[in-house]
């Protein structure tokens, strides 16, 4: 457990570092060494922390606290056997030290034995004078176990002891959110705000809960209270902008996003949202300006590149759209959505070979959306590569076995390749799934509309449905 900072600790650290530089040996109290070790571990300077522990134990070989700090470092370095051996020794000396149980819990947690870790923490709780940190650790272990009710309960106990512990506040709301208990979260936050009316974090979280429930006016009011509580709270301005967008108040949303840029360094997310608002307002030049700033600010933000590409695609300016999606692919060639967007542009340009290649890249990278399979198969049909089109559609059907359009499409391709039996099977299946979609087949494959057995299947199905 971390020690609170104090002036003596600063003097001890300066004295300790002076000793290391001169190779002189200075004497420190065991408590001074504890403060020095905590200082270095909190800064991530593990090597210096280990050195302080070593010298400390040379001067105070029986210090339980310094040995527990050594255990903490051993656990950090995944040296569990050594740590457990030292804990066994310490427990024979001090059977009622909760830190021993906490460190055992830490080891078990790192071994993914979260139930065992909880058991150790519950034992620590029985003998501890202060329970705050233990409740926090219990909450985290229950999160690892996906037991959100118990996690929530323990984080609430932390808040009962310290209502300014925003980490626990966030975790409580996270548990409510994961359980999709938005009403419970709203009730909890309103109750918390009765006692802490100027807590900007709670107002911000309340706004998010209202947003999740589609209560946009209530969310807007909550974000306004967050801003009243802290007029430099960037998150509240940004979330307020999102609500205003939902309400169609695009000019006000732009003002809210712009405030985040005025308060702090601009972010790509703020530029992107402002660009979206300007596009909806028909301010095309301003929309482009902010989209360009989005990708300039963060070239790795895929939403920025996709926004520019979609902007030009909607304008049917496919050469510009292709230019920007190619830039995106050059930056991140493993992004499935970039390849899909590229494929759709080639599809619109009827460049079937390039569309085929891009769709394949998209699927290979994990994009399995329905329209991907459908449009890829159509591109292959245009190339008269019916065998490949069949394979694509059959793959798609593995992901969407109940989709009638895929069945109608397969029936048509089987007919094109003179495979009557599977065509009949797929056509019957398609009609069972959705007979109303049969117009998809008749419009896409008009050459088969007068085939007698097909007309008979449609007629038989029509009579059966009436």
C-alpha cells in the first residue's frame, strides 16, 4: 500500500540519491526506506526501488514492511515462487498482516485464479483496520470474473468511504452500463449528485446514461450542469455536441466541439464531428476543410479517411474518393473497411477486376458483412466467373444462412452454370425464407422467368401461401 507523501520523504530521497552517488553509507529508519521504495515504484523506477529494498534490509533485516515491498517487486517481475516462499516466512512471523493476504491475492490474480484471489482478499478484509483498498481490489477481481453485480457492490463500498474517489465512481457506472441497467445508473447518479451537486464527473456520466436511453434533452441538461461545475471539462463539451447533433442542432453542436479545440489542443475526433455537422448543413467546403484536418491531426484514425471517402462518393466524385482511400490503404493496408470502401468505388465504376481484388482483401482481413458477399459475387458475375461467384455466395451463406437473397442469387448462378438440381433446392429454400423477395430473382435473372419448372415452383408457392 502506498504511503502518503510528506516533506521528510523528499529529504530522505535526496539523502539516498546522494549516498548512491558518493558510495557513502547513510543510516535510515525503516519507515524512511519504505517511503523511498514507494517513491521509486510509483515512478516506475523498479531498479532503484530494488536497490533501496536491498540496502534497507541490510540495515533492517527484520522489517516486515520492507520484505513485503520485496514481495511486491517479485510479483511485478512474475517471480511467484520466490514471492510465495517469502510470504510463507512472513506469515509465520506476523499472522495478522493483511498485506500478506493482499500480495497472495495479487499472485493468484496474475495466475488468472480470480476466485482464489477473492478468497484471499476476503481474509484480508477480516483483519484489516482500513478496508478501502481491499474493496477496490475485490471490485477489480469480480470484474475479471464478469461478476458485475458483486463488482458494483464493492466499488460502491469504496465510494461510501470516499465520495471523491472518481475511479470507483467510473467503475460503478461501468458495471451498470455493462448490465444495461441504465435506469439503475440514473437513479444511483442522481442520488450521488444530491450529496455532491457540483461533481462534474457524475453529471458527465449521468448525461451518458440519458444518451444511452435516447433521452437527449435530459442528457443535454446533465452536460450543461457538468460544464457549470467545471467550465473547462472537455468531455462534457464533446458529449454535449453529440447530443446536439442527434437533435439536429448542428450549428450549436459545432460551437460545442469548437470549444474543446479552444480550451485544449485540437483533436481529430473534434475535427471529424465538426466536419460531419458542416456536411449536414450543406457547407461542403467547410466539411472538406475539417475532414482534411482530421486526417492531418491523426493519420491513423480510420473514421477520418472513411469520412472523406464517403463525402466524395456521395458526390459521385469517384476519382477523389479513390485517391483518399488509396492514401488510407498506404498507411494501413490491414484495415478491412478501407479495402471494402475501395471495392465499392471500383464497383460503382464497373471496374470489376479491381472490385474483385479489393473485396477479397476485405474478406481476408475479416469483413463478413452481407453486402460484401453480395457485391463481390455480382462483380464476379459481371466477369462471367460463375464458379468463383458460387464459392463467394456459399461462403456468405455460412454467415447468413437465413438470408433469402443469397439463396435466390445462388439459384440464379446455378442455373447459369446449368446445375438444375441445386438451383431447384436453393429456389425452394429462398421461397420458404421470404417469398416476397422472389422479385429479386425475377429482376436479376429475367432470362429464366419463362422456364416452366421455375414458373411452376413460384405458382405452387403462391397457392400454398393463400
